[in-house]
């Protein structure tokens, strides 16, 4: 099978799959899960939310459990704040008028 490399969308023969759409699909799935729950969420709703064709979602996820399981894992963890009283990690610990440095 021939592979292609077109910018940020590498893939196999044919039209490449963009990772940007993958992220948008996961974001939409997470939003729909929060609003409606797993039972009421459909892949068609995910596709409509992202403004892509149903086939785009179906090619990446064969069942609705796919995006539902992958969406929480795709969340980026927040950076933990520094310890209290640490002037580098806690801006409230700096005396007024001093900039971080």
C-alpha cells in the first residue's frame, strides 16, 4: 500500500486523515457526553457538531463507544500550582510591585 505525506495529515493511499479533525471529534464527543450522556449521544450528532460527514467519524471510530472512551483520555492535564509561599509558583506570595523573574 502506498503512503502519502501531505503536510500535517500523513496517511495511507487516498485522502489523508487530519489529526485536527480527530481532536475536534473528541472535543465534540466530550461535550455531548457531558450534555446528554452516553445513551443519548450518537456518532451522527458528533459529526454534525464538528461539521464533518458521518463517514469521517465512522472511519475513526467504528462504534459510539470509541469516541466516548477516547475523549476523556485526550484531555490535557492542567499544570499543578507551585507550593504555597513559593514566589516562582504562586504570584500571591510575591511582594506587591515585584515582577516574576
